[in-house]
C-alpha cells in the first residue's frame, strides 16, 4: 500500500513544481559590445597558470562580462575587461547571483559553503548553499567555480525525495531502482491487482447476476 501510495504521489505532483522552475527567472541574453573593449584571451592565459583549456566562452554575469575557461578538472572565471580572476566565487557574489535568479522577493535566511556530499545535493563540490526565507523554504546551489545555478530545492522537493526513496527502496544513494526488493514489490503489486480483479468475479454467484438482470428488466 505504501509503495503504491508513494508512486501515486509522484505521478500526481507536477515535476516542474518539484524542481522549483516557477521560482527561477528566465535568463535574457546579454548583447555583446564591441570586441575591441575586451581583453584578448591570450593575455588571460599568459597571466595565469592555465594549460590546454578545453573550452573558452565569453558570457554575461550580473551585468558584467566574464571569460569562462574550462579545463578537465576545474573551471575559472576572469573579468573580460581587467583580466582579474573572479573564481572561486565569494560569498557576497554567490548571494547576488542567487537573488538574480530568484523570481520572488525574500530575505536570505542562511548561506554556507558545502564541501562534502549531502543528501539533497550530489553535484560538483564545493558549492554555495543559499537558503531563502519564503513559504517554500527554497534553497539555491551556486557553483563556487562558474557561478552557475546548479540546483534548486524546496519543501516539496524534500517530500518528493522522501517518497522517491521509499518507492525505489534505495535508502542511501536514492538512485538504484533495479534491485530485487523493488522487483519483488512490483511483482506483488501486480499479483494483488490481478487477484483483486479475480476476487470481484469470484465473490459473486450466478444468482447475484440473475438478480441484477431482473432488476434491469
């Protein structure tokens, strides 16, 4: 019964609301100015210890322009005009970035740098955890390397995650849904459904159906 109820809950609740998509502002593209004002990428590479970057992008960050230089194991941000390294993202900058993504107006309840894996976030670390003081207890996770919004959590997400944990019966990682306990539960659910349908017909006798036919006439 509990296995079926958790599945019903997860099917009933819109996944967009679970992911707090309604609380995230849609990012508008920033218009790039003349390239003559940007610091050449070569100078940024020369003044740092970067070697063999995998990807280099020029993007907007809080009405400013930065170079995102990705390597195999890390990502670095540099001011596109001064060449100053912005990463790792500071606490104040992480708060500004979180507020810029947040659709509502709410005070910041708590801010912390997460360096070890936690239950509700399993992405790349370290990451800034920004808690908003709103009705949904929203939390944004901001990358300390790139400043990207990597995760969104809320009270509904935490309830959903709890239901998901019981439904797939993986109480540690909450990711494995291909094991014998789950297969057994699914088999039992099918067996109960089929036997229940059979018992409906088995519980009636022929005279019961004759009674219904006579009433219909």
